[in-house]
C-alpha cells in the first residue's frame, strides 16, 4: 500500500466549448466549461459579421487589426452568452475566452466552498461579487450575471468614460438592475464597503493595470524581452493599462485592505499579468500568515499568453485541489494539499465501505453516509479519534446509559451547534481501489493530518 498526500497534476477538462452554442437555457449557461480553443469555422456559421471577416481574410485572421479583435469578441459574446458589446474605440475590447476562463475559475471556487459542503453549482445560492475596475465593457460583471441568475454584482471604475460605457453595456443587456455601480477616485479604497451598501461580499474579480509606465507598456506590447510579439493588438487606454507599481502594486494594495476587512469578503481574487507578480503576491500573503489560498492560470489553447490568478480567504472553507493548486509552479507557492488518497493494498478483502462507515459512525462527530454513491461528509469539533478522547467518550456514554439520558448518548457536545474544527468528505472508488479524503473546512492542518493518519492506519497491513 502506498499512502501520500496527493500532489497531482491538474487534470485537463474533458468539456470544452468553442463558440458553437446558439440557444441555451439558464442551466446551460450556468455550467459552461472554460474555453480550450475557438472554433472559428463554427463561429462563422452563427455570426454574420464574423462570417464576412472570416471569408474576407480567407481564414487567416489579423489579430494586429483592432477591428478583427472587436468583431471576434462581439461574435463570441453574442453566440456563446447572448450578450451584446459596445466599447469605445479608445478603450479596451476584452478577449472573451480569457475573461470567461477567469470567471469560470471563480465560479468553481465559489461552488466548491459552499457552507453546506456541496461541490457543485447551487442555482438557489445568493452570491454577491465586486468587479474592481470594471472597464468600459463591464465584461466580468456581465459574464457573472448572465451565467448565474441569482448572483448580484457591484462594479467600480475611476474613469468617467469607461464608467459610462459600462453602464451602457449593462443596460442594453438587461443587467443593470442587478448591479451596483460606483464611480470612484484613485484615493479611495479598492474595496469601498462604505459606499457599496452591502454588508458582505462573496468574492472580488479584478484585472488590474499591468504596467508601471508607458515605457514598460510599449516594451511589452512590442515583444521586447520575449520570444515573440503579442498575438493580438492591445486597444486599452493608459488609464486601463497603467498604475503605480503595475499589477503587483495594485494587488498588494488589495492584500493590505484585506488585512482590515478580513471575512467581510469571502474570497479576494485578482488576475496578474506576470508569474513573478503572482509569486510575489503569494509570498506577501504567506508573510501575513494567510494560509487559505488558491492559485490558478488563465490560458486558452496553445496561445503563449498566460494570466495568473491568486485568491485568498480569511475563512475556513477549503477549496479542492483541482481549483486551488495549479501544479506548474514550485510547491512553495502552492497552498497546502486538501486531498489525501489511500490506495488500498493488494489482496485487501475487507469491505472499505463498511469499515469506514462503521468507524466514523462510532466517533463523537457528525457523519452522514450515502451508501449508493459511496460518499460521506463529516464534521468534528476536535480530535475525537485519539485514544484518550475515545476512552472518555465511551465512559460518558456508559454513564449516560445508566442514568437513562438517551439524548446525551448521541448529542454529548451539543453537536447541532458545535464549532466545527474539521469538515471532511470521504469517497470510495472501488474500481480504482482508492479512498479519497477531502478537507472541506478547518484552520488547523495538524487536525487534518491527524484525521488522515487515523484512516491510514485502518487500512495499513
């Protein structure tokens, strides 16, 4: 038997959409996967304007032509999301696959850290997000609202022209009534709770200005220091592309604000343009003792351009490794593993289902088992599986039985109102002969490791 904390490579998604959807209901929109590529031929069949461009270019699109990027973005947005886009010529026209993949990652983060431990989309869950620097397109806000009918958004911007354009886009798509718009100034906090009129946010989404100066921006857009020039032209204005300290300075401000706001925002997230910036933010978070983190990457197909996403939380709900651990960077920048895999020994003839259910049912914790799916969820107030605690627990059970206190036998610690130190999910894959334990909630990794070690010993030869 081999037992280790899992550090798996992130599995590739088996579901990819490529601008081929014409009509979808709300359920379809809410569960759209991230883009793997764009099927330009299929897109040309559904969007007349893009069809004209595709035929005119004989299938060789010139992404250094601003009109090409605008036509493509409008076509994808209309075809895949039934959204319209109207952006001034001197403001950034967003690449939709890149933007959607970030939103899709956030949706996975939110879905997988639900207070009721469901790991899938809950259509009735009310969620409020903040789009920091929404831009002229309000693209992140629109994608969030269009694909999640119960979500609401707050959106800010410091640029009057972009702010007015964002309102126009939200209005023409019928989404403005689910958005609180706030035009702000550079001196204001990035997360201006005092002006938003909300008590709590579930997440932030942010695509900060990447560059520190015009020289820095021009060098990057010309491909200096890179193996190749950027694939597409950038139409962003200076106000959208520049800020003091670039993306690192901007997100560092977010971190500093989060130290004061703490759990008023469940998940702080931001995109970063450089891997070095993402590593620096992770290092900053670690220096402040913020251990509940997630790291992702935004990429589409084989394009060289990558964007990095860093998320952090002061709460104790733990995201799964498939969301939180992008494995192509050094372990020192990744959060602690939240998955533990036990490979059952060869020749093991015991019933793992029965063994696990019987063991966890005997402990002083909440435990719910679904025998059909072979999945169970448990909550513990402390390390209730060590010998000392179990002996004391058995003693109290006997005392309760002798005293005729039936309720105490099952609710010795008022578990309906207990403070949860550890929540976990245990699933069994008989075909693969693997027991998978997932860390769902908790702040203390020692308790988590202790629990995994306890189950490890059950199956140790």
